[in-house]
C-alpha cells in the first residue's frame, strides 16, 4: 500500500491513552485474541507494502521521463523498507511472516487486478487517492493499539513522497488538457468504492481482526464510531480529490 499524506482529520493518538493503548506489546499480547488481531493487522500491512513496492516498480515503466522513473523507483524502495520493518517485527514476536500475509493475498491481489491503471496518470491517482483510503483506515485503528504496535504502524504509513509528486503531475496534466480531469475524477470515484469494499472484505474474513474493531478486544470501535470513522475517511478522500483538482 502506498502511503500518502495525512489528512487533517485523520484520527490522531489521544492525548492520554487508556486501556490497551496505554500498554506495551508485552502487556497487551497476553490476551491471545488481541495478539491474533495484531498479527492479522501486521500481515495485511506487510503484504500491502510488498504489493505497493511491486506496483510502483511496474508503474515506473509508464513514466514519461527518466526523472519520473527515478522518482518512482525511490518511492518503491521506501515501500520495500516498510515491508522489511513489518516482516522483521512479525519474526520478532514469533510469527512466520509469510503465514501472516497469506490470508490477505487473494483480496489485495483481487483489488489491484480490478483497478489496474491504463496509463501513467491513472497510476498516480490510484496511489494517491485509492491507497490512501487504506492508510486512513489503518491510522484510525492504530490509535487503539498497544504503544509498540502503534508506533510501528504509524511509521510504515509515513508518506514516501508520492503525495506531492502525484498532485504536481496530475494538476499539470489537467492544466495542459482539462478533459483529462473528467476521466480521472470517474476513475477516482471507482477507486473509492473498490477500496472501501476491499477493506470491508478483509476485516469480515478475519474473526480476530473484526472482533477487535467492533470493541470485543482492546478498545475497539462501537458501531456508531465505525460510522464516524468512515465519514472521516470519506471527508479525507474529498480533500485529496480537491488537491488534485478533481471533483469528488
């Protein structure tokens, strides 16, 4: 997953953590269901970062200039470093990284297959808008995790530089040919729908993860908060569309 800029309304860590969020991994992982949920979360993130590395390297082939190609290669390298941190953390806590990632391969590969960009600009919009929806979701969840896991999750969601790069290139393309804006706006709306559906499928398929998110483990969301969370994610999407010069 390509990390993007942090939206202004992204859920920040509370001023004073309580419950599991006030504990470290050694304390929180004593609960086997919480541990299973975190392993799922790290596995999903790790495969997302690995897939982002592969996709950015592939997108570099569509880059119109050598400078653009080099910029995407640098971003791909950053994503692979994020993957390595997650892989190493899984190993550190006694989990086999491949086994942790495997449950998420089909859903994430399916999403990327259904949203394969047809050109350079669509690839930029996908990385900036589409993948950022997942990043927003993970940031929301991170606020409720133990301190060690929260720190790692937020670190691997740091912007790799794609945000400003995508905005600059897409805006320049629209300025050169305003007709491009309509096509990219439709593409971004499709990405929004596919990304939300994919996130919901991933969570629904993993009992420990879904239980954590709806409050059965740790300090999860109640149903009302789930609704507010998705409203925040949608609002952040609208802001990103505006930054690109596209209508939401």
